C-alpha cells in the first residue's frame, strides 16, 4: 500500500484506511516530515511500515531514494523493497535519524539544480546562444558532471580543480561564484529545508 499524498493529508487518509489494512500488508509512506514512528502511531497496532523519500528524477528513471523500514519488516521484504525502488534509480536503506537530511540533500535539491541550469542558460542567451540550445548545453553539463562524481569516486573539489587552469576562464568563474556566495546560498537552502522537515513532524 503506497501512501503518496501530501503530508497534511496523511492523518485523514490513514483514518480512512487503517481498519482495512492488516499486519501482512506493507505500508510504504512517501511524505516529508512524517517519521516511521508517526505513521506507526497513526495506524495503531503492529503494522509493516516503510518510509521512502524519492525525488522527482524518478520520472526519468534517475531518482535517488532513501528507504527506512520499521522493525516489523523482514530481511526478505527489505530486499524486495530495495529491488522495487531501484527500478527507477538509486535506492539505499538509511536510518530514520538522517531522513530529514536526505530530504534536504536529494528530495528538494532538484529544484535548486533546475534553477542553476536556468540561470546558466539565461546567461548564455544573453551572450547570443539560442535558448533551446542553451538549456541543452547547461543540462548536459550538469548531467555529465554528476556522472563523473558517481563513476570516478573522486572528491568533487578535486574534479573542480582539474577544470581550473591557472589564470584561466574557469577559475575566474569560480572566483565570481565564491564572491557572490554560492556555497553559502546552498548551505542556507539545505538548512531551511531541513528545518522545515523538523517543523512538520
């Protein structure tokens, strides 16, 4: 049973189905800020609860999904769930205590990446590149860079350093990002997301 409604609808939806869900069924919860314990308490009784947090790239088979099963889930069921969720991207079991951090780093971050791609494309358009082509170049650059991090296993900072030639164009761009606070903005966005998760539990 997948619960894939907005968090503010959870209480009403669970109230409507809890009497027809038995202890053999797997309840898979997809909601920011609703812990496994919260869902357990909402259902009452001994239920098999799994909390997952995918992100929107699931639509193109490239999600990253954190999986947090409760104590009633068997090892076999855990493996079955991981295999199911991995059908649309990376899937890993994590502890409940880091689920809010997962939401901050992967659940909400596609929006930030989309903003980054849009900003790069807008700048390229300002320099004369056609918009469709600018989106393609910016998006492919993000995709390729992410793939390098995943496939090489190298630290992102090292990969960044390899692009920055002494006195070159890239280090000039990096210096501008540092001047205008890119890292701090990303920290603040992630912290704001994490705080919001904590506030709706």
